C-alpha cells in the first residue's frame, strides 16, 4: 500500500464518522504547481510528500476558519501553501535554529509542529519529527505513510477515537498501547520505546 492508499484509508475512516475535517480535503496540485510553490524555498520534498500533495491538499488558511477543524489532536494538517508560508516565517524568525534548516512543517498548532525532516531524506521518504520552541525535537514517525498507518491503526485497534471528525491526540489513549502500535509501524523510533 502506497502513501495515497494509506492517506485515503485514514480519511475514509474519519469521514465515515464525521466530516468536520475531511470536508476540507480537496484535489491535489499538479507536479508543476508543486514545483512552482516549493522551488523558492530551496527545499527538496521527498517523492512520498509530493505524491501526497498531488492527490490531496487543503484550502489555504482553512485552519483559521470559524470552526478551525483539526486533524490530529490539537494539530492542523497544513495545505502545501500554508506549510510553505510557515516554513518561510520560521526561517526569518529569531527563533530559527540551524538544525531546523531541513525541517518542513506538516502539522501545526501554534508553536507546536510535526515536521518533515527533509535533511534526512532516504530514497522516496523522510522521517517526521515533533517539536516546538519549548521542547527538544524528537523523531516520531519514520515516514508520512507510517504516520497515516499509525493513526489508522490507533483508531482501528480502539486505542484512540475519532472526536468531531479528527483523530484524538495520542496523549488521550493508554500510553502503553499507543506506544506499542506506533513502535510496530515505526521500528527503531526511540520515543515509542521509552514509554
């Protein structure tokens, strides 16, 4: 199963309960549109991410709407346009750290993020790290596909629920089961071993 199938499976599961989030999903961008948007940043997105955004995107700024539908706990899944805008903003900020040069925003809640670590792209994928200005960054998922597969498994195995059309945050489920499922899909990721 590829990235599109993994994302589609998760989005279908969410929509079968409530479309609060999924009603914002729209068709993806063409390869030329993605290239034109991303090239000014100098970031080289892994093929997995380009494939995802060529099938799915979100309206620019949807997260600022009156209902502010989240995707995972308190986090919004960013449209490619919003991710680029946030990337540029963070790199022009006094809070920018050199280690962040390859970090490309994927999910956001204020100053909390899940980033694609494009500096560590391997083949067609790159890892996803969680972090904020207040805590040290930590590897969370081995790829975008693994993130969608992990979230799907959390729901399917009854560890996390669907709340108002989004996936409940991983802090709401039994920490041991959350970690076991995540470790199974993301082998070698230290944060799931240490729970």
